C-alpha cells in the first residue's frame, strides 16, 4: 500500500480515525488527571584521588582512569540495602528499602568522575531530604569501604558538589504532554486501523479502484441518491443522476464508429448492483434525444420492468419466443413526450438460458435492431446464472454495472472473465451509487436551475402509465421492418 492509497483509506475511514484520535486524547487526559503527583530532585558527587603524590602527567592520567572505574562501582552501591536501609530508618519513611531503591536513579556522565543521584517522591520537601540522606550515606559507605585500615587515610575522596534542592513544581504528571502523546498515538492508530480495514475490505469504493482493477473504460459514474429505491427512474433532468445517464448516452455514440452499435446488453456481477435501473434510465436518456428505443427485459428469473414502469407483465418476451403471441401484440409503450417501446419478460419459463439461446431469440434481436435506433437488453447478473453470458455474443456491446461499497473486486474480475470466455464485447463499466456527485465537482453547471416541465423527461416523479397495447394496424413492430412510433 503506497502513500496515496494510505491517504485514501484514511479519508474513507475518517470517522474511525477521528474516533481513535479523540479516544487517545481522552486517555492521555485521563492518565494525566489520575496519575499522582511526583517530584524529582538531583544531587551531584565528585570523586577524586585523595593522595597528593601524583606529580607527573602519567600518574595523574592513571589516577583519573582509576577514579572513573571506581565511580561506576559507587553508582551500583546507591540502590543496595546498605544505603537504602539506613536512609529509611533515619528518615522514618513508610517505604521498604526495596521500594526506596526503585525511586532512585543513578547517572554517571561519560568520561567524568561525577555521580548524579536523582530521587522521586510524592512530597517536595521529603524528596529533597531523601536525596541528601542517600548522598550522605553513600559518602559514609565509600569511606568505610575504601579505608580497610583505620590508621590509614582513604585513597578516594567523595565530595558533594550540589545538594538536592526542594523542587518548585511536580515532574509528573505532565498533562499537556500526555494529551499530545495520546492524540498522536490515537491518530497514528486510527490511520493504521483505516489502512488495515482498507486492506481487508475487498469492496470497490471509488472510480480509482475500478481503474486499478480493470482496463475497461468507465462510461459513467451515477451518484448515490437515497430516493433511488423508492423512485428508481430519473424524474429531474437537472439532477446529477440525469447528467450521469446523459454522459452514458453520449459515450455510447462512439462505440463502433465503422459499424454503429445498436444492441446493448446491461448486466452486473451480482443482484442488487442496479443494472435494471441503469437500463431503464439509459433508454430514457436515449429517447429524450429523439432516438427510437426498444427496452427488452431478458431477465426471465427476477423481472422488474413491469413494476418499475407500471406495465402489464402477463405477456411479453417468453410469449413471443414460444410462439404464443406476436411481437406487436405484447410490445407496450410508456407515456410521456419521449416514448419507449418496452417488451417485458412475460411468463417465467423453467429453462431461461436455453430459451435465450434459441434461434428465435437471435432473429428477434435482429428484427428489433432493424426497426429501432437502439435496443437495450436488461439481463440477469452474470455470476449466479449463465443467461447474460448466453446473450453477450449476440449484442453489439455489454455494459457492466458495478455498485459502490457492494461489488467486490473478485466478483468484478470473475464477471469480466465470464464475458471474455463467452466472447462478449465489453464496451465499459458503469459505477453506480458513487459518493462524489458532479454537482459537487462542477458547481452550478449541474444543479437545479429551473423547474422541469411535464413531458421534458422520461419520468415526471410518478411511474409512467401504460398508454395501450399497440394494435396490429398501427404497431411500430408490424410488417417485415419495424416502424418506430411517429414515423408514419
């Protein structure tokens, strides 16, 4: 994971990052407030050779090395019971010698004969007395150890060069430092947790994820709209969703420049990705431009078009394929200024994939392509069933619909592999329910600047009603060549 992906993961998990940062800050504040006060003070000793017979430089140098070796030994004596037991008894402390030893710190600066003793305690005056008492006791112990013969003087002299002073303020807790450290640790933990969650989450979140997963072009990004489940059809031509479907319509013009593509299969890896909504709104966008569009429901397992458009679903595609009805008898038209010829699924068959792979289905698609500018096929999802893969070679292009935060990377790869194995031509991807809307990116150019009029769009807030079933005399599908409505 590179820095850009790390930042993107942190942005997508911003709430988690903020939560852990706040939690870390609160923890640091809590530790600072609950931690008891503690004071620190330091005393310094200077160790030297007591004898004065060192006249030459070499003797002085040897004496310095000897003293430095001794200082390290004296430092180890500070926390021994021989020192701490006497201090506890002398000061009357409510501590054991081992507990006092844990409150003492000894430091020997490099290449010096200095010895620093630091004491920690909860009372300012008491900590100064402890440090001075420990120092005095250490001097006495050193003198006793370095003078095995009482008749001779000690070869080492230990002198206090700095007495322990009463500290003015506690050394801990440092509330501000605890808060800063807590915030920093929480922030780092939040970013790390976001990155881990991003690595474990295989769902597709953004257009950048699609670009990394597939070389297929992104035809359109349809922004997320909470009203889509209630009203899946675009009812406002100035909305960002309507603009996304217009962009999809525009990109389809450049598919097959030498031989214009007319039949498009709309499918998705799994159910719930929005392929039926995409198919209907794409057909509406094409019809709004003046094109004659046929919308065919080839999802013979879980059809939705009849309910979405308010059409009759008892007769449709299966009726034509089984020879029980003519195409002109079951084709229906939507209301509005820009009508769409819709062929619903009809009665559900027990063998959908076999029925869609028949020669009658291929002949029907060829006939529709001759009579209409565009034929949009609303197909089942690719991975659960094979129906869409059967029809993919018969279409001029396949549009694969993915959904943000639902479609997984492996599902997209597998769907593309299925289409490649079926020799279907994938023209591009549609990213449904994206989080960044065009109105956010481009300001007033795609915002509602005027109130749409009835008839301007495919859907005017309410599902379109069925006008009537076309009669054989005036059907756009009568004769050898289908004639679209309004062309005579």
